[in-house]
């Protein structure tokens, strides 16, 4: 096949792909798909459906009454705002750390690699104890963030940091350095090269990592329960839900959980759409 024939063939292949023609599954693929759907339904879809059904079982008026109460609204607002802050901060700092790990060679690099994964392996209640020890009353750093909203955000930052780093790092490692070197040879400075060449390539990975960090922060409990202090102004949604369960209000807990589920789906879907658009442009 000659080079002159390549574009029409590629265009034809794209056109065939874009027609939405369904490909028949082989028996093995069909069985695998069925098992995957059943497993996903048992572990995720059915439990979520049960929570939504429980939360809305008494009618929409009762549902709205529960989720619009002062305590529920404050907890949901704090959780969403804190999770968004965490996603934005981790998007920036996680990308910076990933860049340092991939592009720089320095003493202690392997130690830093291990340290980044500690929040993954550490039990969340232990993470909460670490935060309370360092940033609580009488801590060695002299910062008293006990029962404060910044303390809650800091605890969430701790447990969500690895998501962006580990999502962006392999993408940076796979980038072709020749394009960057060509841009630099044409007179582009380091910041211009990063903004015009590197950043568009890693933006989908940053968005994916930020989405994972947001989702983890929305449902986090163990790392914030100690430093939050149990006060109403620092109660996140997971704490509020747990409190409702302890008091015997399972339907109220399910109603607030349903709101959190909807918010998470909306945010993650929006980031997913952004990710797909960036991939198409790339």
C-alpha cells in the first residue's frame, strides 16, 4: 500500500468506526461480559439502588425535608467544597510531584516514591491519628487545626495525594521528548514548552486523577473523624450519615447518601466528558 492510499484508507476506517456498527461478540467475550455485569451489579449497582430506594421510599416531600435540614445541608456543603478544594490542590501539586519524579534524578527519590504510596496502605483511622498528632493541640509544628475546616481539608489532602501523582506519572514517562526538544530549539522557554507541549498531553490524566481524588474525599471518614472534633461546623457528610445510623434514622442516612451519590455522579461524569474531549483533540 502506497502512502497516497493511506489517508483514504484511514478515513474509511474512521468512517466505519463512527457508523456505530455493532461487532458481534464471540462466545468467550459474551460470557466474560455477562460475568463482569453480574459481578458489577452485585457489588455496586444493586447496593446503590437499595440505598436510593430506601432514601426515597417515604416520598419526595420527606426526602426533601431530610436533605434540606440544617445539619444535612451544612455537612453536604462542607463535604462538596472541601472535596473540590482537594481536587484542585492535588491536581496542581500532584502534577508537580509527578514531574519531579519523572524528570529529575536526586538523592532520596526512591524514598519519595515510597512515601507517596503510604496514604494508600495506611488505615484511614491511623491517618486521622497522624493528622491529630501533628496538627492538633500541642502538636510539634505549633499549628492547632483541631476542630477546624482547614484541618478537615488537610486530612483529605493527605489521603488523596497519590491519585493524581500515580495517574500523571506514567503519562509523563511515555511522552516523546523529541517534541519538547524541538520546541526548545525553536526558542521556546521551559514554561512555554510545558504549557504548549506537555500540559495538553497530560491534561486528561490530571483530570482523571482529580476525579479519583474528589470521589475519595466525598466518601472519606476515618482520616477526618479525629481532627474534625465532632462539632457541627466540621462534620462532613460521612460523619453525618454515620450519626443518623447510630440514632436509628436509616432512611435519613440513605437520603443524604443519595444526594452524595448524585453529586459524585454529576462531577465524575463531567470530568469524564472533559477527558474524552481532550483525548479526541489529542
